[in-house]
């Protein structure tokens, strides 16, 4: 063979080798955990990794788009990091594809060498008390999804005609919900709050919100920066009675730095003079709801609560115990914000106790035998439950990718169908996957719409409307 041809043949052979040496990974879920896993996979230098990232929505970014409060725009700038991951040539986004209906786990096993579940915690924990779920008792997930324009909740019935609202829970989600209820329309219209929510919030009659914690101020899981922000709102005074504050102090959990900082903030709130015309945000501690009481119209009329005392457990943690002393809080709306759970996906192993995808340190396992299911992994809230802020997923997802690297030697040699066959399969099933460039077109439309009200974007909240826009272009 002449030298030039030999050289070409060698080059083609080595390219083919390189091609067959590519690892193909499916990531299900495009929230922070999924994107950080993609970043770590695409940065691998030992092998070329092709990543296909699926999401059930046509829009990427999970809770960064559908959870983070609209008045926290700065946090959403993390999207720029995800955009640079999405720009890599070995990355593809396939939105509008739901695992469990449009695609099954068997399809993924056939088309990919490894699978990463990054499906978050889309279910919520229920109060489990009489009256839970009556009209006006709405999980915070629904309220948050509604004001953030999540397509699942765009038609939620959120009635803001009551003057007093109880938010149950002592985490940041409770604070977000309370803040959005009490912000002025002027504060909200320059944010990406959904247009339908902005309209309803303009007409809102809510003047007082009670955030209720079953344990004391020393155990509240608010982050200090979120808590502090409550003291800086335009037309709102945080209210905390010095007695209730002192009652719940003096417990071990108050030892860590964040909680210590929270206690200082609570004290500063308790010492503040109240403005007569301000809306009120009451922070109440050591109370548990016992019944959501309906009025004659079937809507929330009040909330029965029981006072608690703190009790040290042998492991050093602090539990709340009911004292039998009760009180009725007159509120017309109740928003439980008491935690989340992973939503089970057909054929994906589920841990019924921990309410997450069954796993050992990110490796998916059979929930009964705890045997590892080869080549399947889980990251983010679907792995751990609702713990951790966006930035924390970077290290956590990279840790799981280390397992994938360690387990995956030789995997790339397994022959797979052509890369585009997954798209043909979806088309055969009548599913229209939305690519990242499709999303960027939707993004442009949203940004242009938002500019009309001086907001960063005005979200399209209906999947059909998104697909119709894409069909036009
Ligand atoms: C109300 C709220 C406010 C928050 N505010 C902040 C904040 O201000 N700052 C901060 O740092 N952190 C905040 N967090 C925490 C942060 O949002 C989470 O840590 C993070 O989003 C979890 O990432 P994840 O990728 O595990 O899940 P998610 O972000 O929930 O992403 C999961 C993705 O999976 C997709 N999906 C689910 N099921 C399927 C399926 N069957 N098929 C295909 N796709 C599927 C979903 O559509 C979603 O896009 C907030 C959380 C909440 C709930």
C-alpha cells in the first residue's frame, strides 16, 4: 500500500477505534445534580463520553427554574455554568421525554453503557392530620410551582383572599413561600415570577403569615442569609415574641455556627419596633398542627396547634414532644412545607423508607437485597432526599462519577445501537424531543416577553404552547 494511503487507512482505523471507545451515558433529569454529573463526565480525560440528558419538561434546569424563588435571581446565574456544559459537542439535551412513560429503563439499558438518575424530589411529604388536603390547604410544592410557572402547577387553585396564612415547616422553602406571599407587586414584577401568579398576587389580601416550627429556634434549618432577608423586606415586619424565643433556646442543636447565627437574627427580630402599617411575618416555635379545620364553605377556616416542649434524645439530638396545650390559629390558608420525597419511577428501584432511589453511595441497588444494579447510578436529591444547596451538588455528583469511572473499565467495548436511534425510537412513539437549541429558542421568546415588564423573562407555562412555538420556527 502506498505510504499516503496507508497513513489514511491507519488514521481511519484509529478514528474507528476511538469511536468504538466512546462511552455513552444517559442522565435523566436536568437539574443541578444532573448537570454537574454531565460536567464531570464530559471532563473525563481517559475516555470520550457522549452524554444524552433527558428531562420530562421541554425546559432544562429543574428546581433552578421551578423552585428557586423569583426574587432570588442571582442564584439562577448558575445556569451559565450549565450552558457551558450543554455547549460541549458530546452533550445532547432531550427534553419533553419522561422516563417511565415515553422511555422505559429497558430502552436506556439497550442504548447506553451507563445510566444516571437525577430526577430530584418531586413528591411532597404530607401532614397526615385531619383536614390535610381540604380546599386552601395546599402543599408548598404546589404553591412554589405555581408562582414559578412550572407546567404541572399552572392551573393550581391558589386563593389569596384570606388575610392570614400558616406556613408549616422551618426550612428555606417555608421562608420562600412566606416571602412571596408578602412581597409587594412592585418587588415582584421585575422578577421572573409567572405572569398568572403576579396577577393573583396583585389582588392578594394576605397581611399576616405565620411560619410554624415544631421544634425551637435553635433547631430551625433556615440558612442565616435567607432568614436575615426577612428583616429587609419593604412592607413587612418579622414578629417573634421574646418569651417564645427564650422558651425554645438552650438546646444542644443550637451549637453549630449557622444555628448560632440564626439565634442572633431571631433576637434582633424580637427587639425590633413594629410598624403599625406593615404586614406581619410571625415566627412561631414549639408548635405542631393537629387539625386543619374547615369552615361552612369547606375551605380552611383555622388551624389547631399543640404546644411542644423539647426533649433531648440519647444520641444528642432534640425531639419535640406535645404538651397537650392547644390553641386555634385563625387562618384561611395552610401551606405545609415539611419536606419532599423522590417520586417513584416504574422499574427504577425505590427505597420506601428513605423515599429516594435505592442506592449505596450513589450506586443503585435492589431495595430488598441491597445488591448493586450494574451501570446504574443516582445523584442529587433523588439520591439523598432534600438536603443541600445547588452548589453542593457539584462535589456530590463528581463523587458518583468517580464510582462510574471505577466501575466502567471495558464497558465502552459493548456495542450499542447508533446514537440517533434513541431519537428515532421516540419519534416512533409520537414523542417530540426538545433539543438544547430548541430550548434556546424558547428562552429567547421568554426573555423578549419579560422585557415588556422589565423582568428577566416571562415564562411560558404550558408545554403545548412551548411545542407550538417550536413547530412555528
Ligand atoms: C422551593 C425551593 C427553593 C430552593 N431555593 C434554593 C436556593 O435559593 N438556593 C439553593 O442553592 N438551593 C435552593 N433549593 C435547593 C435546590 O433547588 C436543590 O438542591 C437542587 O435543585 C436539587 O437538584 P436535583 O438535580 O437533584 O433535582 P431537581 O433540580 O429537582 O431536578 C430534577 C429534574 O428531573 C426531572 N425529572 C423528574 N422526573 C423525571 C422523569 N421521570 N423523566 C425525566 N425527567 C424527570 C425534572 O423535570 C427536573 O428537571 C431550593 C429548593 C426548593 C424546593
